[in-house]
C-alpha cells in the first residue's frame, strides 16, 4: 500500500489537469483561468414538511463560461458538498469541449437522501430549489441548463421545467431551461439510455483499433468479454444491458450498495435489475455467488471494469490489486489521481470519464436543440425518405419478378430499408457519431505524441485546447 494521502475530488481533477497542461504551451495566466471554478452558489432554504420546517443545503457551481449556456446535472445525495460539485462542474467543462457540445461546465447538488421522502415532498423540495436557482439565472435556457444526475431523473426535471415556466410565463423557450425531461414534457427519445448507450459506443469504437486493444493486452471483439459493473443505476444498467444483449459480452460481476454478485457464465442484467427493484438490493439473488463486501469484486479478474457509481472508488487503497486491463469510467471521477498513477504504471488502459460518460450531455444537447427549434427530429424528413426508398424497392421488385429463381431480395431487406429514421434512430446515430469522433481525437493525440502515454491526458489535451481557443476567440 502507498503512504501517499488521497487528495479531495476537486484536487484530484486539478492534479490530472495539471499533468496535461504541463505538456501544453498555454499563454501565461490562461492555464489558471481555465482551471479555476468561476463561481459556486450555496443556498439554504426551508420547506415545511410533516408539520415542521426543514432546512436543505444546495449548490450550483459554474466552472467555465467560455460558452453559454453552461451545462451539467443536479445530484441528490447526502454526500454532496462544495468540493464535489466544483470537481464535477470542471469535468463538465472538459466533457462538453471534448464532444463538441457547445456549453460551458456547471453542476449542482442537493444534500438529501431522496429515498427518505415521499414523492409529493420531493416535489416541494425540488420546486423550491429550482425557484432559488432560477431566480438567479442558474436555471435558464440561455444561461444555465441542468439535467439529471445521481439521485434525480425525468420526474425531477419535469418539476424543474414547470417551475421555470411558471416563473417565466412568456418565455417561448422555457422548455430548454433543463434537459432530461420526460417525452411528454419536452424531452427527447433516447435520453434516459444515453449515458449507458454512450459507454457501449465508446467500447465499440475502442475495439475497432488493434493498436488500442493491444495497449490493454486485449484482442478480438466485445463478444465474450468478461465485464464487471459497479452500480446498476441508470448508467450501469443500460451499459451492462446493451453490452450483454447486443455485443455478446458476459457480465461476470455486478456490484451494488449492499454487496456484489458474481457468475463466471454471465449474469442476466434484466433479472438482477428486477430483483433490486423488488428487494431493494442484490442479496438473495439466486443465480450468482453473493459477496457482502462488493468492493472486492473491483479486484476480480475480468476484461473490462465499468465503475458506474460514485467517485473515488478506485483509490490508493485498492488500485494495486485491480486486475482489469481496461477500465471505462462510466461514473465521474471513479479513479483518484493517485490510483490513476498506479494503474497507468501497471499498463491498465483507462477510458476517461470526461469521454466515457459524455453520452448523457450529448443527448441533452440534442434535446436542448429540439426545444429551441420546437420540432421533433425526423418530423419533416421521415416519410419523404420512406417514399424515396419505396421507389428503389419498386424497381428491385420489378427485377425480382423477371429474374425468377436466379435472384431475389434478401429476407427482411425490404422492411429494414423502407423504414425512415425517427427521432430515436437519429438520436442514436448522432450519439454514435459523437462518440466515434471524440474517441478518434483522443487516440490521435495518444498515439502521435511520445509524451502522452494515456487516454486521460490525451482527453485533457484535446479539451483544454478547445477551451483555450474559445477564450482566444473572445480576445482573452
Ligand atoms: N449529469 C450528466 C453528466 O454528468 C448529464 C449532464 C447533462 O446532460 O447536462 O454528464
């Protein structure tokens, strides 16, 4: 074990940032300007519940306004604090720059355990928090656009959107004040699955490059790869589900709050999720071996480790024992700066958070554009596309008729080809493209510079360069 002490989450992000900027040639002062968090607003507000006044503490931190609006989720968890929201806001800046979502970085949080409250109580609390933030333009379609994060989802976003609309009755763009809303409240198809889907697309892209797989000592395809997932929340669940159902990966371990499950033949993600919903945890699940100390599974043999829960779970105390050759950070900050040093030296390849979990904000970007354009994606083109495809099918059908037994259309071709792209198909296509292009920009730096030996540093270099260029364009 190392004698080093672990820095805070924000310090950890700063250390990784510093490592990258030391390889850059930024004008004096700009490095500091980019690193620091511009402002963090703390609010303490009271809500009358169960016959008494309860005081809640919330934050909204704005890391960088080189582009506006600034963007980032709102987290509900008891551990929320200023250091954490600032670290997460900084990661949002780099994340948005890397995937070319035209936003600055922000993050919010409320110190609360949402499981302790009834739905109507949570609504009162959320509306009051939203009121406090909206009043200061910390929720605003052109200034600051929150989204879901840990402990929040579509329901909370709908309350926030409605609260903003009540306070801004004539704002035609009011719906664009928050993303991650339900479809019937101005949301977009595919937003809920987006972060997990992004993790899948990121891995698919990684597995397209022999050189990159070789760096992790891996070969072949995602098919059959052993995957351990920590956290079966929205992100971990969707990532594990898509990887197992569509890419043939084997989910050999799932770690949850109350322990971990392992099964070398692969776990049924849907069945485990249903078990958790019904029983409140993984313990007792029949088709697996249960370990009470779930964190031990982080150290198990596997091909891919997906931490999709909290920050700091791979740290100085366990990094040395982590065996996975490839880690994809579905959570924000799951590997501390110290653990990152250890893992890099061991030859482990880490696909960094700012890239790996950027699927969420990417589809948030699409939702925001949809709200501002006031039209569903695909609404204008879909039938026209289908009509043009019908022309081709008709011609092929004619050919089919005259060719007799010598040629015919492949089974299902007609149905597949005829179907015009709806919103979900377009969102997935836009997300896939975004994840591929961003990965290529990172790997280009990773492989072309001798002083860059890991994807995280490459990711920072790409994104800091983009942020620096925005500042430069503004004359700063
Ligand atoms: N909370 C998510 C994140 O950390 C999504 C942010 C967003 O969609 O704005 O990236």
